[in-house]
């Protein structure tokens, strides 16, 4: 029973990593759309684009962490 719960925690971490990445991508797209339609001042739009770039890198980081974590628990089983 303990190994089944341990296997679930592997999938939970992987799922949360990809869901977090999707959330970061969504917020980045919202910020880019707001900047594209001129929502706010020029300085505000520059900050929106910069924050969108940071969010995209955070999403990429979470996908990388999730993928590496998935690869690590595949190696444990073999």
C-alpha cells in the first residue's frame, strides 16, 4: 500500500508542475495581449512584456523540472 501512495505522489508532482506551467503561460499570454492592445501607458506595456517573458521562463522551468522528475522515477523502477 505504501508503494501505491508513493507512486501517486510522483504523478501528483508531475501534474502540478505541468499545471503550474500552463498557468504561467496563460498569464503571460494575457499580459502580451494587454500590451498589444495598448492597455495602459508605454512604460506599463514595457513592464507587461517583461513580466510576460519572466512568466514564460518560469513555465519553461516548471516543464523542465517536471520532465526531469518524471525521468528520474522511471530510472528508479528499472
